């Protein structure tokens, strides 16, 4: 019975510790993904500007430390679209899709799954 109590205590400690660690990781990702998401405004509509784009890329470089492979790939796809569009204006639908795919990848990383597609995510310009 003593051995069972010790094993039970260890297992409780192990799973509690693991749960707390996963909770902390998820909270960290939520905070970082929120910053990335806000900085994505630098690429969209009336909110597009160089300053916000630069801040996005600073956040994006840091994201390599914590984001899922799917999020990294979605960001890389959007960055490639921006690079390719240096010669002209990018197709607005391709831009919406690229940004929407980033948001969906973040949702899947945090929530596990989603029934939404990229068209469900939209930035709305607010004018004075």
C-alpha cells in the first residue's frame, strides 16, 4: 500500500506538472499570436503601413521559437506573396486568403480544430 501511495503521488504530481506546463505554453502562444494578428493589419486596407509591417516582421522572427509548423508555413506563404508583389499590387483575394490561412493555423494550434475557412476572417477598416 505504501508503494501504491508513492506511485499514485508521483503520477498525480507528474500529470499536474504537465498540465500546468501545457497551460503556460498555450497562454504564451495566445499572447504572441495576438501580437502577430494585430501586426497583420500593416498589410491590409487603410491600416496598411510600413511601420506596422516592420513590427510584424520583428514578431514573426520571434515566432520561430513557439509557433507550430503550420503557422510558420502560413506566415512564409504570406511573406512570399508580399515579396512577389513588389513588382505590383498583389491580388486582394490572394492577400485575404494568405492572412486568413495564418489566422486559421493559429486557431488550429490553440484549439486543435476549426470548421471555419479563410473567408471567415476579415479585417474591417474603421474610418472617422
